[in-house]
């Protein structure tokens, strides 16, 4: 009947003792993962003073009989990790045994557990069992950790960081909830509720519990697979973003992992839809045969390596790009606080607002699906910066600089996107001087430079003379561009990438060539600009990812003026 077995000694040695218990966060992680392993469908986490004073986890899992309960605090006792091979299988959550023993050694513990028959209560202090008695036979486990680090000098250090500690725990529990929508999870600190999910299995509902209804109603569902990977989840509209990368969450076979390459891929797919220093909220569930993944076996890390990484990246990139490219993103201006203050929605009514709402475009666009901007009538110019336009849906504000930037950017990119082998002879050749070491690198790359369409020669000591260059260099910026290309080649490890180079050039030039704020446009010029913007692949953002257009829906305006709806 003993579910917990002693772990193979060799294996145990691979797990560094003590590293499991670094902070309250790792204790919470360990306890909650134990609950998940015990098949719990309900887990309640209660903290006192961010967990320093008390961490209490109550679950409705299998529970333990008395023998298992006593064994649970022995070093290397585990019910899960049995062989070295299992350690690489990510479906095995966490590390048992080692962690509980470590936690016990630095705290006071009370464990109440039952398989549904006789209940057991065990008390420990500093790792020693001080009392065993019978208790309630409610199926499941309640574990209470008090005075964590009471016998270590680390305690003082943590007491000073209660706020950071709580933020970390909340972050962790949020991620656990997002990766387990089937489990009803709640988190409290000093009796204040910080999270409550309903265990219905609906990921979008968990997203709402974690991020609120505003975020939840602005998510796109993503679902894609190939023969190796199944990817599902939600990605936020570009206007929903955060300054931290932390909200791009990758879950592999039910477990939250860290993978910078996937984050990078997600971000690249959002390029120009949002500023590069802001990050989307993305929850990706990846299902994959565990043969294709390699997990770092260190218990405190969540690193993971995938075989067929390029395939996975491409799969994710293409799908996100497709979703973003196919949607209409005119951000709506909703004065949330104003509405709430004035009309006091009940919580339930607000939750119903989760249904996804896209801006309805005028009938004209029903016929012409290609166009992403509705028909708009320019009305006036505001502050010499914004165009005010209208249609039957509402009032639109267009940032004229951002709009022009987008138009110019797509135009230049299109142009630069078609490099040909044609070259332009320079009337006055350009001479470029380099340091000896730079020159050596350039000389090694003469063939690459020539392949790019430059005609170059050595000229004196450490100098290069450029006699002709390819036509795809941006007009009037030829010399600058040549210098930049050669610089990139000198920065060895990066191979010169025409596409990335063109992207930078296009963004840079589009800003320089675009009308600035305080340029007064005539109504005709405004309509011209709107029509050019309509032809863009992504008319909603400037190349830096800022919005070009926002809408005040007529309906919202009427609500604010109390003309309708109530
Ligand atoms: Zn600009
Ligand atoms: Zn811009």
C-alpha cells in the first residue's frame, strides 16, 4: 500500500540538497505540485505575511495513509520520480521527497491527511516528528508550514522582502492556475483573496481570473498542429501588452516552462503591431511526445529543449502572424472607470462582457473583405496632429504622423523587398577607412560583399574603395547604408541579413520622411492619407507599433452623455 518509495541513491545525488527551499515561493510550488500529483481538483493556498508566518495548502487529493505520511518527510522518499529516465519526462511534476525533507528541516509543519479512512495528524519541528495522532477522515491533505526559516539566518533577509515574496508567489500560482484550468485554485494572503479559479477547464475563464475581463475579452484563440506538436491557447490583441516578458507563458504537457526562443518567436510575430519594448499576453499550451523534449533536471529550473525547434517556431510564428494579419484592430476608447462609477455594473454583468467583440465595419466592407479600414469621412484637424473622422459607427482619431509613417514604411519595404542584381555606378567612388583588424575581417568577406552587389577594391592601407552599389540601397542614404552594411559585416558573429537590414532602414526612413505633428492638412489631404492608409497590410500601427487610429464608438458616446442604453 506504500505509495511513496525510496528514490535511487544515485539519482538523489543529482538533486542538490537545500536548493529546493530557497524562498516561500519554492515551498508553495512544491506543496501545490504535490496536491496536483495527488489528483486534487480543488487546491486552496492560504498565506500569512506572504508565507513567512504560515503557508497552508488544502487539497482534496488522494491523501496518505499513516505509513506514507511518516515517510513523506524522509530524504529521497518519493511517490513520483522512480528512475533516471522519468526525470526527463516532463509529465512528472516536480521532485518529491527531497523537497519536503528540506522544507521540514527549516520550519514547523502540521500535516493532516486521509485517504478517506482513518486520518493522520503529524507535527514536525526542524525536521523531527514531535507528535503523531489520529484526525478527521476527510479525504485529502492539509499541510501547514509555520515560521519558515525559523532556524536559519536567511529568515531575516526574507522578512524584509514581504512584498516581493508575495508578488513572486502570486505570479507562480497564476501560472499554475493557467496550466491547470481543470483545477479549482484559490490564493489568499492575510485572508485577502488574490486569485480564484472555478476549475471548469475553460482557459479563458482562468485568464479572466488572473488578468481581468478587459484582457480576457481581448484575446484571440490559437490552435495549430503538425505531426509532432499540438499548440493551443490564447494570444492578446496587440493593444493589450505589458512591459514585462513574464506574461508570455509556455506550458508544455501541462507544466509551465521557460523558453526564450519561443518568447522571441512570439515577439517577432507581433513586430510592428506593438512597440518592441512592450510584450503581449500569450498563453501557449504545447502538447508533445516527451521523447522530443529535454528537461533540465535541476529541480528549481524550468528550462526545456525541443527537438525540431525550428519547426515549432515556424508553426507558432506563422499562426500568430496569420491571426494578427487577419483581424481588425482599431482600439476602442471606453472610459471604464467612468462607466463603472456611473452605472455600477454588478460583477456578473461585467463577467458576461467577456464575449469577443470586433468593431463592426460599414456595409461597404462586407463586400470588400480585403479592406481593413472602414469608410471614413474626414471632419477636421485636431492640434495639427490628429485627424478627426467619422462614420456611422463612431468618431475616429487618426495620428497623422503615425499613419504616414505606416504608409511610407510599407512602400519602402516593398521597394527594398525586391533587391535585384542591378547596380549603380558611382560618379565619385566612396573611400572607406578602417582599422587594421576591421580591414582584415572585411577582406575575408570580400566575396560576400561582392555577392551583395558591391564593386569594391582595396585602396591603399586599410582602405576600401566602393565603385558601384546595388540599386536597393535607399536613395540619398547610399553612403550611410554602405557604412552600416560594412559595420554589420565587421561585427563578425552576425551574418549580414538583408531582410533585417531593410527592416531597420524602412522604419528609420519612414519616420524621417513622414509629416510631423503640427502640419496642418486640408480635408482633401486628410482623405488622401486615410485612403493610402487603407491600402496598408497593417493600417492599425506605425512601424514602431504605436496605434495609428482609435475609435470612440457612437454607442459609447451616447452612454457617456446618458442618451441611451439605460
Ligand atoms: Zn516617427
Ligand atoms: Zn512610429
